[in-house]
């Protein structure tokens, strides 16, 4: 069993005593910085010159410094720039400003686990990984709730790193929902596997395959869109609230029987074997090496794959249909594409 931690298990005062730098003001960065500030912490935001988020951070009342200045000023440094840029930022701006006893924090274990960043032994290394997008980390905090978090300690010369990680999790609202202690290895490997096999990769292919099957059989794309993409959200909400049984309880008996008797023909032994292979590539570092190399070449494969997704017929019909349902996005998408 894992240990779960809630608000009463964490003490904010250990973090209150320290100067904090949040590097980056994107999805996670703005959420951690704003929530910690609202929790009474003493922090600055480190951004590279010309970062388009500078204006937003200053508008939010943040003390914005360059990344080097922020690292020199602070004792706890949370790196919230994209994973593929962390190594360069670390080598050029963080490492030269690290002092013995400082704490380096991450929201995902990739760079530590795959040895892209190797901090000195006298620096504490911890992780606080919210299990949700940054905008939810902020919104739930404002509503008085939070997003569950994983915490982990990789190096602990001070003997206080776990308390500090728990305090951080409390400061961003994570202990309201529940915090699980794990390791950098387990967080990294399960996170990568989950996004590849189930959350991003698996679900997107399932949606596309369902849509293609219906449209190739001559059904209107609008119908196929609602059936295979739009409705999935309603089903996932049921999983989220009460697991697989809650979904089965809520759908019709026909849907329940059809789903239970047919689903295993979609996810076959071959699919499971492929999942095991994907997990192996995560565990043995093959995926990490491929992704690092892809970045060193300027993301050519990423660009090709992105444009393939954008060109898929489900994307075209989706834009049209969502235009008519602008309560979904508050009209954001219509404004974006206008
Ligand atoms: P974002 O892409 O939202 O971060 C953008 C921020 O990083 C901006 O301030 C951006 O500035 C800055 N940045 C980008 N490139 C560089 C660079 N080369 N040098 C300096 N600053 C740079 O990142 P996320 O919030 O998505 O991810 C941050 C961390 O959080 C990652 O480790 C990720 O794995 C983890 N995480 C993310 C989750 C999510 O929901 N997104 C969920 C859980 C963990 P500029 O505008 O100048 O590019
Ligand atoms: Mg994840």
C-alpha cells in the first residue's frame, strides 16, 4: 500500500522560511506560483528575457527576475519549463547559481531519472507532480479544492526534503485532494506509459479508428464525431466519479451488455503485448533516447505527426460542431481560429 497524505500531514512553515523561485510561467508555472503566493510563501518567478508570459506574471503581481537571478536569490528552485529544455536551462543558468543546501524541485521525473540533469550531492532534490493540467491546479485551488499530487525525494542531504515536498504540495492545494509518496523512477515510468498507451496515444487512436469505421461505412461525419469523441467525455466523467461500475450502472442495459461482450475484441492480446513493449521501451530508456534525439534535431517527426492530426477529418468536423456549442470552450476556440 502507498502512503497517502492530507492537509494535516503537511506543515507550511518549513517552506515559509525559504526563498522560492518558480522557473517558467506556463501551464504548471503560473499555477504553482499563484497558489504558493496565495498560501503566503515568499517567491519570485524566473523567466528568460522576452518570455511572452512576462507580462502576465507581472500583471499577476509576481516579482519577475531572469532565471539566473531567480536561482541566485532563492533556496528552493522549482523547474517548470518544458522537459526537453530543462537540461540546457539547468546547465547554463541553474547549476552556476546552486549553493550547498539548496533544493531543486521538479513536477516530472524525466530529467533526473534519465540522467539528463545530475545535481551535486549537497543539493536536495524533490518532486511535486500534480496529476492534472496546470490550469486545473489553479482553478481547483481557487474553488477550495485541489488536484492530487505525487511527491518524491531523490536526494536528501538536509534530511528535510520530504517535509518540504509535503509543504509545497499543501501550498498548491494538493493535500486537499490527497498526496501519494513515490519515487522518481515510478513516477516517470508510469507517467510516460500512461500518456502513451492510455491517455493520449491509446485514446486518440481509439477515437480515430471508431470515427473512420463509421464514416467509411457511409455514416455522416457529424454523427460519427458525436458518437466517438464528444460522448467519450460523458463516459469518462462516470469513470472518474465511480469507476467502471458507475459507468455500467449509468448507461443503458443494452450499452452495458454490448460494451462488456465486445470490448475485449477491440483491446486484444496483441494490443496487450504491444502495451508491454511500450512499457519496456520506457523502462530501458529507448523512448527517452528517441525523444532526446528528436529534440536535438528540432522535432521533425513531432511536426509531421502534429500536421497529420490537424489534417484528420475528425478535426475539421469537430471545429464546425464546437462552434455551435460555444459553452464548451467559452467561445475560446472560435476566437482562436477567427
Ligand atoms: P509549459 O510549456 O507550459 O511551460 C512554458 C514556460 O516555460 C514558459 O514560461 C516558457 O517561456 C518557458 N520556457 C519554454 N522554453 C524555455 C527555454 N528553452 N528556456 C527557458 N524557459 C523556457 O510547461 P508545462 O507547465 O507543461 O511543464 C512544466 C513541467 O511540469 C514539466 O516538467 C512537465 O512534465 C510538468 N508537468 C506538466 C503538466 C501539465 O499539465 N502541463 C502536468 C504535470 C507535470 P517561453 O514562453 O519564453 O517559451
Ligand atoms: Mg502525466
